[in-house]
């Protein structure tokens, strides 16, 4: 147990490891709920930037992009703050971190005609997501104005499930059109046979 706790501490103290941790959670949600032809992990965009996940929607050329972010330092500072001053400093850091991540996502990944708006900023903790909604509504509002929405694992799972339903409906409509065409051809053959 102490080995696992030590390895978790190592993950959370290293920014790159935390990013990989967040990305692994997001990748797991997507791969568990979608077929491989519906999404691309580490997708390269036309501007050369690589987004963590791009989801394809049938019949729509622009993809939905999602990038995993983990603004851990500010939340850790908020959790450990013992004075009002320390709490305010941690909250300021969280605001700055979120705004920086939102700006990067909007600038790097929102490409007209290639990607859909809004982009998704994946926050790998439901507790952090709840804290953001409770304590930082203005920051989230500014993110939405920048065409970036934040999603926790549960919210992201709902988004993916909804998209999956839309894709299934699209395939059913596509099949219904084919069936109608085949029935029309059959009716034509029956009429010709009758003649």
C-alpha cells in the first residue's frame, strides 16, 4: 500500500505525469464507449497542433476536440490553505490556471471548418469540477464565451454517450434511406412483372 501511495504522490507532484493520468482517464472513457472509427487519440490538426482526443460525427466534417487538463497546484493549495490569505492566493492561482488552459485550447484547437465549437476541457476530478462550479462561476462563464466547456469524468461520459446516440440515429436514418430505395426498386420490378 505504501508503494502505491508513494507512486501516486510521484504522479501528482510531476506535471507531465498528472497530464498523462488525466489523459488516461479521458482515453478510457472514450475507448469504452465508442468504436475506434469514431474517435482519434493524439489527433494532429491542420495547424500542426496535437489534441488529446478528436471525436468524429458522421456527416459532419468538423470534429469535436477534447483536451485533458489538471490544474492541481491551485486545488492542492486551496485544500491545504489555513489562512484566508492563503485561500485567496490559491483561488487566484486556480483562476489563472483555468484561464490559461482555456486560452490555449481556444487558440490551438478551435479551427473553423475543422473543429466544432465548443471544445472540451477535461478535468479528471468530479470534486474539482464541483468546486469550479461552486467557487468560480465567472471563470467558467468566460470559458464558455471563449467556446470552451469544462467536463468532469461523469459529464464527459454523458457527452460521449449522447454523441454515441446521435451517431446511432444517423446510421439508422442512413439505413432507412437505403431500405426505402430498395423497396422502391422492388415495387418497380413488381410493376414491370405485372405488365
